C-alpha cells in the first residue's frame, strides 16, 4: 500500500520541533533508504510481472555507466538475485547520488511504459519521504531535481516545467532540465549556460508562434526587445513593468555572460552555489511570466 501515514510518533516529533527544517544535499539517511526500498518493492511487484528481468536490466545499465562488472557487495557470492543486489546497494552504498540514479532509472522506465498515473502516485510518496527526512531533492518530470525552497519549487519551478512540457517549448524544456541536472551535481557554470539557452529558446518559441521576425543568432537582449515591440506586455501593465526589460537584461543574460559564457582569462572564476540557485530560479520566474503573457496575448 502506497501512501504516507500521519503516525502519533510523527506528530509528537513535529510538536517537539524535531522535524528538520533545513534541507541536506550530501547524504541519504538510512531511514529514507529503507523507505525508498519499500516503495520500489511495492511498485515493481505490483506493476511488473517479470521483475527479475527488469532488475537485471537496471543492473546492466548501472554497471556499464559506473564502469564495474557488478554492484554486489561480495563479488564472490554466486547468488545473482538482481533485485537483492540492487536493493542492498541502495541500503549500503556510500555514494548517495547513485541512489538518486537508481530512482530515476526505475521510474523513468515505468513512466515511459504507460504507467504514468501509477508512477506519479509513487513520485508523490517518494517526494513526501524526501521532505519529511529533510533531504533537498524531488522527483519531477522523470528526473531528480534539487530544491532549495519547497515554496519556490511549488509556485515557480513546477509550473514552469508544466508549461515547458508543451511541444512548442520542447527545446527549452530539455535545456531547463539539463540546468537542474547540472545544479544538482554542482556543475555551476554548465547550469548557467543551460539557463540562458532555455530562456532564449522560450523567447524564440514565442516569436515563432506569433510570426515575429528575428535572426537565429539574436541574443536574449535583442529577443526581449522584439517581444516588447510586439506588445507581449499589454499597455495597461507597462506602467507597472517599466524596469522589467532592465531586470531581464541585467538578470539572466548578464549573470551568465559575466560568469560563464566567455573565456575565463588568467583569473579563474568561481560561480557560487548561491549565485547558481538565484540564476536558476530567476530563469524559471522569467520564463513563467513570459509564457503566461503569451497565453494572454492570444486568448
């Protein structure tokens, strides 16, 4: 049975202030590992008739990507029960990111094989378990994303992902999710690059949809100007957004250009996690605003 139960012990811990309110990003606690195993076991046994072969397939993918022959803790053990091997690996590995790899592989397979509704039920419980254990990740759109604020994720990032799932924004969606993947893996400069690519792709998609002329090599500044010239922002809102173009041009593009998009020269730049987080959420906010304005323009 999938689902999170509000047990007496949980309520008491909340009352005593023992529930973590600051996310961790560099570990998966043992309790959470066990909870994830329970969810995976339930889901695979309920939804996959030959889960032995399924686990074997997952095992082969992981071994190839990690450059090893087996994930078995004891290589001399002749028991090749792949379900046992993978679940024990989740329980014991010191590399917490590999647990996130396994979750992505499992549920991407089921999501892509017409189990969307049931998979989202499992996503919901996994995300609830992450939250109650104070772990700053969420399973969204078949991918593990790092989150810094549940409110920001719910109000900005998730709606942005939902909009970018439309075919019109497929390129921007791929780039935005790549930015999140880089952010999760502390590849900050790569994250900034993908943020600007996604932002520019959205602007170009809006221009394409409305037959506004632009050049493929136009930068974000030029694309923003084109969108303003074509009344993407209605006249009655312009007085409230007189500094919006300045915000866009000095926000997403400028941070990326100054910190990531050009050669580093003699002095090596350090793009901090704080700047990268700001960049990622600023990108999402701007994309969400522009796409919502485009919907209003054509409604």
